[in-house]
C-alpha cells in the first residue's frame, strides 16, 4: 500500500515547493485540491479542497486552503469527485477455510459442478466441501443447483452450497446421509426440508441448514485469519472505510481484537454486532456497545426475528403470492424474542435486529417499544437490520416516536427482484425495501449492503432508480436523490454506531476517511452509476487503495 502513496506524492511535493510562501502557512500532512467534494455537511455543500493532518480533517473549503496550509503531500484531484468513505452499516465478512468455494460469480450449474469436482479432487474423498453465493436468478439453467447435480460432481464428499443471502443451502446425498436426513425426517419447527414433485429430497434446506451443517468441522480462527484479513482489506477496493459486522459470537470478538491489534489502520473501521446469550454470559464477556476505539468497537446485540426471501422464510402478514397460508416463520418463539429484547435493552446494549417480513417488523417494533416503556433509554439507537416488506403506517409512526432506526439494503431491490416477484405482489412488491416512506415518517434510514452484493454503487443505483435486474421499476415514489443515497451510505451509517461526530462527512475534526471516484456520482446518468469505479480510498489520512488506472496516472 505504501508504494501507491509514493507514486502519488512524487508530482505533488514539487507543486508544494513551487508555491510562493504568502504569509505563515500551517503545516499539514495532506492537502487535496481541485476536487468536486461532496462534504455531506448540514448544508450538503460542495467543496474543492480538504486539508488533513495526521488522521483528521482540519479544514474544508476552496482554493484559499492553498494559501492557508502547506502540505507534505498535495493531491491534485483534477476535478474528480470525492466524498466521505462509504459506511456499510450491515454486512457479513468472514474468512474461509480450504474446503470453501466462492460461488458469488458463478452463472451456471455446470460451472458450479466443475468447481465442486475440482475441490473434491483437491481435498480427497470424505472431506466436506462448502460453498457460498449461488443464485438461481443468474444461472444459465434458470434453476437452483440441486442434490443430483452435486452427487454427479462429488459423490464421495459431503457438500453444502449456500445460496447468496444465507437463508437456504443445497446438500448432496453424502451430506444428507451423514446427517441421517431422509424422506421420513420430520420438518423442523422453522424453515424447511424441501422435496420434489415425487416426494424425494431435492437437497435444499431452508433456514435450518444447521441440521446438517453442525457436522462440518469448525475451522479454527487461525485457519481462516489470513482470509478474513484479505476480505476486510478488499472493502477498500469498494471505497468502504467502515463496516458493521452483523453478528458474531461474543467469544470470537477476541479474534477481531487480535486482528485489529496486528493491523491497526490497515483495515476498515469495524463495529461488531454480538449475538445475545444470557445476561450473566454477557456480563462475563465484559464489554458493551461502544467499547473499543476508532478502529474496532463492540456494536449492538444481534437478533433474528425471521428469515429472508431467498429461503423463503420472511414472516409476512399476508400469505406469499399464490400461497393459501404460507407466511414464512419466526426464527424464535415469541417469548424468547421478548426475553432477549428486554434483557439487552435493560443491560444498556444497543439492538440491531434482523426483521424482513412486515409481520416480523411489526412484532419487533412492538417488542422494542414495550422494552423501552419498561426501561426507558436516553439514546438507545436501536435499529432494524432490514425493512423489506413495509409495515403499517401505525408501526412506522411508532418507530419515529421511539427513535427506532433502519439500515436498509436498496441493492436487494436490484439483486433479489426474482424472489420478490415470485413471493410478493401489489403494494408490498412495489414498496419492497422502501426508503422514502419511512423517511417521510421521520425514521432514521441508513443504507447498507448485506453482501447481496457488497458494493455501495449497486445500492446507490438501486436507491436512485428503484430498478430490479430486469430493469423493472418498483415503487418509483420510494426513490432517493443521489445525495440522499450518499448520505444514507455515509453519515446516516455513522449515526448508527454513535460516531456521527467522528466520521460520515467531510468536516473539520472528523477522521479523514475519504473516497475518490473515477466519475462524478452527482452528475452521472443514474443508469451508469454501477459503472463508476473507485479510484482512491483513504483511511485516516492514509491512502489504503488506488485503482490500477490510478497507479498509472
Ligand atoms: Zn445480514
């Protein structure tokens, strides 16, 4: 990374030396000049220059900054677009062991079979093979991979391939045999084991993949450490400078502390959600929301209320489209949901809750409001991790009244179009992953990716156009302006981690987390937003990513 810094500095140091000294100028580390800088300050002003010293912004303005400051390193942005680093306030980042295959870019079942067969060859018979990220919406065969496909590819290895989104997976016969699951196995109390038209298992299990996956040897943190570090650093390529990791076990937080201890300043800032245990266990953990430093902090408690639409298992008020009674399912008994929300609220934790269906959202909001009535909190910032099926007006009013926020994933409208069209209809389809409606009720809305896919420009494209992958527009009245979408992906995300005073906008005193794009996001034709590339990413005043074109400049 240091190498990039040197290349960029070469030209600019000269520029700084040539400049006439006009009165005493303040020395700073870096001066960005000649940019189009979306500051996301309260006036949404556009600046052209930013002065940075150590890891903070010291001044924001125009050409006058060149008279006021003398910099070790002057970066001429050449008119390019700069904004605060993206804050992805709901994502899942994990390292993977050797048995794992990345399926995010696969576009056919044939391709998947090839990857699985190759991995079987590499690992030898009997070894588990896992994969993540397939989606039937992009498969050339226009269907999901099924048990028979995996049996052909790897008859002698148990295989589990998880769909993008994580709410279902397909297993081969060897895996189902090991788990002793067959046609006579009773359905689990949530999710489901699928059968085909002839009543045979097709290999797909919704939501309750754990009934098989508990057999997969758990890799040690050390086995996946290097891979996790790579995944974290990869965020910089997308312009992401802060993430909220949406759920780990308390005992794994030590691994994050270890990694961040080793790589201070070279990883995106992280806010880590923790799965609730018991009040005593959480006390024993010894940390709470907000503990940590500007690199790594303990985030909110994570709790699942329902599943998602990829399973599908989102819990809805009306049956799914074309179904007489299937409405998805709760992930826990209602009494358990009440208990966790109450305990965590009372113990002073922030809560970040997974709720996708309208029934799940309404139940969650009622539970949060009851918990807050019982134990009021001054600045709790509880929020919903998703908001796919828009709840009633009454629920949205209640959210505004109790200060319950949302981190929304507009990219779902794009990526999951196929699922929504299949399972939803009418208003609930049009208003999927609503943005404008909750904002109109006064609800705080941040924007995030939830890895479907990670990549803020997909989210911004979908927030602005409301388009699915087919080009169909859903609920155009839910669309945001580009500036609002940027704010959702920056400052509003910082608020969710109580850090709006420290990051999320380009203002004096804030951390110099910045991203330079290769085109002007504000004036680009919205249709082409997804084609915009990240040129540079800066974390705390240090260049942590520069694109190849950038390095060649
Ligand atoms: Zn998630």
